[in-house]
């Protein structure tokens, strides 16, 4: 049973890591990131960086991989959101 939970959790973690791409898709569709909280994504970015550092310190690949992917996707999301910010 532990293996089933482990595989399920790892699979879901990878899905969670790429989920901000749904927001990127919406930003690009609207050509605007108005209403998107960049601060929220910055908080996530710092959290993912901390989890990656912790996973590296523990030599825990299942912790490092999804959080590294999430870190990259979140950074990409921030870049897209900043590029599509309406002029103020």
C-alpha cells in the first residue's frame, strides 16, 4: 500500500508542478495578466526553491524532481505574467 501511495503522490506532484501552465495558457489567450497575483507566484517560487534545497540536502530525488519542475514552471509563469502586464 505504501508503494501505491508513493507512486500516486509522486505522479500528482508532477501534475501539480505543471499546473501553472494552465494560467500561462489563459494569460496568453487573453493577452493580459491583469487580475493575476504575481506575488502569489513569487511565494510559490520561494517555497519550491526551499523544498529543492531540502531535498538536495537529504539526497531525496522524489522530493527534488517535482519541486525543481515546479520551480521552473513557476518562474516561467512569472515571466509570462510580467510580459503581459497592462500598461499603467
